[in-house]
């Protein structure tokens, strides 16, 4: 038994979980083309959830802040991107891939910029007065989430908003019996690029080293001579911007969004952060992919269990590893 | 002039007053030992010096400069290093990353790094390992090594022998003797034999007040005083 555990650890340990899940799903689904479609959909969904959750994980880990308002950035990112795409709809439906790509770039950039500015405002005005007080953090950030939903309602209205997509991201790749939506490939690729960039910053730069150390012990980083409070606002802005970009991508995926989007996504984001392990980008990616895959597989195999599947996944993982799959603090 | 002067320092944590009146002069050079029973206020004294808890009222001066109320990071940059009781290592970081964080510019001075490796050879051996995988003694070595990788005026060390094997404690004592040749150590310790073997001057804290100060040799020779202040007999 010990030999088996050591071998699994050598091969990748908990990183193998999505692979194991995919193998089990392959056996249960039976149909290879359905399995590929569901797996790609799960990976794409996982990457979008990763974008939305990674910032929350860092903010939670580094700043010890329970920000229930995090999903407000997701909502705003989605609506800002939708507005930019709607304004540039003439570029989306033409023959030019360049114009469509430019419109998409501008939409995602607008969401990113909004996330940075809103993150700065949120940290300075709402979070800073309630550091070290979790109860007040929960109350004030929940309040901020409700207020932000009302702002979205006032600006964009209560009826669902359609999100146009560039023509070049419409349709699907057909390989034999297998059909893969192009947008899902794009979402997966963007999520992967963001993950690699985040990983590089956290593991190859001095600021990244300070963030990783700060997640473990803020006090000790300060005792080594670093003003970690100055890092807080940067991390908070980055986390908010990533959530907004995730929201923009989610909007394109759903193609119809409502002001309740943030509240709906909040539970999934928190599940991912908890099962991944607080403050860990690798854990967040692993958790997001697990949630994406489980959601799609269970939705196909047992649709009635789809809503409960992520909660069951979280319970199972926490019973096995109470600190999550890959916690930053060991 | 003393290296560190603490005057009438009082520190409260929440509604609980921990330090009532700590007045202490730590001379430059060697090891100054702060002794006391459990809960007497030893750790609180170190944390208050480091700015991790704010003393009020009272003052802390380093080479005559008032550092009371300064941010912990600024106090560290004035030349005070802190080795906490729980060692404060970053388990998810490698030994090398833990060490590089303790440098002000992210680069090692080759001579100092060589000295650290000669004092604690295990750290060189496990340089690329994650710190959580080290043994208790190796973690303590890493914590002390971080404190000496840059030049410091004063190193605050909190109960470094707690839970360590006798062989490691002896090695640690040797290392502290060598470190104290070039910097000042303020050592909080419960292991009286360890403290006696290192300390030149000492103080005893009792119920948040300094109850005794003087040379270590005189205190070590006075069994009655030890019994009264520390319960040793």
C-alpha cells in the first residue's frame, strides 16, 4: 500500500486527480465522442472559473480577507465586456478576423481596466477599515455585492443582456464524431496563458516570493523588513482584474447574462478556493478543473445531481484533505 | 551608551495588560539573556521591541534613536532581526528562497553565505528543499541563518532550544557563541543551563516587570535568588 502511495506521489500526486476523474468518466460514459466534448467543455469551464477564483485565493491567503464581494467584479467584468462588444458589433460580424479579434481584445481589456480601478476603490474604501475582523468583512462585502447588483440593475436593466461574440469564435471544430466549440478552446487557451503568467510571477520574481511568503506569515515577512501592506493593494487589484476578465469570458460563454450572475458564480468560486487550498494558485487551478469536469460529467450522467455535484466534491475532498488539495501553507 | 534601551514599557494585548513596567539596558556585544517563568512576559517583550505589538506607554531606543511605534519592517531595517519561538520559517518556500528573502537586495554576500554554510552545513545540503521538509533542528538553524545573512546590530531570539535534541542544542550554543563575536544577541530562554553557558549579562522578568538585572556569573552563583525568581533549586 505504502509503495502504491509513493508511486502515485512520484507521478504527480493530487495533480493526477483530473486524469483519474477523466478515466472513470470515460468508462461510465462509454461514448468516446461525448466524452471528448464533455472533457473539453469541463476544461474550458474550469479555466474560466480559475480566472475568477485565482484572485480570491491570493487575497484570502495573503490578506486574510473574506471578500464575498469578489463576484461583483465578475459581474461587472461580464457587463462591461458585453457593452464593449455590443458597441463594436459591426466589427464582430464582418469577414475580418482582425477586427473581430480587436473588438474582443478591447472588451477584455476594458473588463481588466475596470477590475483594476474597482479593485483599488474596493480595497481602499471597503476592505481597509475592516482588516482583522472577519465578521465585519463578511457583512460589509456581502453588502457591497448586493449594492453592486443593484448598480448593474440600474445601468444595464433587469432583462437578460445578450453578449455578441466575434464570428471567428462561433461554431465548432468537427473531428469525426467529435464536436468541440471553438469558444471553449479559446477560453481554455486564455486561462492557460494567465496561469503560466501568474505562475511565472509568483515563482520567478521577488514580488512573487514576497506574496508566497506573505500567504504563509505576513508578520514574519514584515519582521524581515518588508512593508507587506503595500503589496496588499497590488494583489487586490490584480485579483479583481482577473475576476473581471473571468467574468468577460464567462459572458461570452453564456451569451446571455443577468445581474444575478455574480451571486450565482460566487458559490462555485468559493468551492474552488476551498478545495484547492487557500493562497495557492496551483491548488486553485486544480480545484477549478475538478469542478469544471465534475459539473460536466455529472450533468451528462445524472442531470438531477448536477447542482449538488460540486458541493459533494468539496465535502469529499475536505474529508480527505481538510486544508484542500494543494494548500500554500504546509 | 547601551545598544538597546527600554524604558517603562507597558504592553497590553486586547484588554489584558501583559507588560507593566519593563526597563532594560542591553549593552553592545555578546549575549544578553532574558529569563523568566512561563507567562512572565518574555516573548511579549521581544515582540514589543520588534513593533509586532505596540507598547504604550514606554519607549524603545536603538543606539539612542527612538524606535517606539515604528512599523515592524522599518525596525527590521534599522538592524534588528527576529527569530520567533515558532521559528517563523516559510514552509512552502525552499531553504534558498527563505534565505534570499532575508537579504535586503535579493542577493547574497558571498562571504556571509559561506559563513552561514560553515555554521549550519545542513542548510547547504538541503538548499533546494522546501523548508517544511526540514527537521525541527534544521528549521531552527534556518531561522537563525536568516537573521545573520545580513549585518545586524541586534538579534532577538526567542527560546531557540525548545523541543530540540541535546546534540542540536550544543551545536546551536556553539553557533550563538560565534555569532555573538560580531553582533549582539538578546536571548529569551527557559533552559537555564543553555542560557548560563552563553550569557554575559542577564535580566529576569516576572509578572511583566524586570525583577532583576546583573552579570550572569553572579546570578548563576546565587541559588537562593534563582529559586526565588525562577523556581530553580
